[in-house]
C-alpha cells in the first residue's frame, strides 16, 4: 500500500468498517444486547427467554452485587473492554448495560 496516499474509510456493510489495511467489526446495539442476555443466561443457568432487555438483572437473575461483579468481569473479557465503576453506578437493566458497553467498543 502506498503510505503517502490518503486513507479513506469504506463502509462495506453495517457491521464492518475498512480503514486502509485494517478491518474493524462493528457490533450493532441489538447484537450487543443479545450477546449480554445470552452470556447472562448461560452464566447463571437460566432460560434465555426469561431475560428481557429492560429487566432488572438483580431481580430477574436473583443475584447480589458480588455475582454482578462476576458477570461484569465476564462481559469485559468477552467484549475486550474495561468498564469503570463510575459508569456502572445505578445500572441495573440489560439495555443500559449494553449502552455502556457499546460506548466502550
């Protein structure tokens, strides 16, 4: 590739962005939310259909704050991000959690 040539961004699909030689996969908000719901269902051994986007995960999963930290660690590893504590204060539903994760992707 000619290094002096300008690097243009080409959008080849809604989930993929090509910038020069680099390809970055972009997750849609719905996809991120589905991955969170699926991971939570598997991690806490509950049927996926029992979890909804606006459900309070403390109540729906019957978990405490320590178990929530365990889930958050799993999500950070899955999405390859770090979620600072201050961004998670007051977050108790899956949709808001997905939005916070999306902001870090």
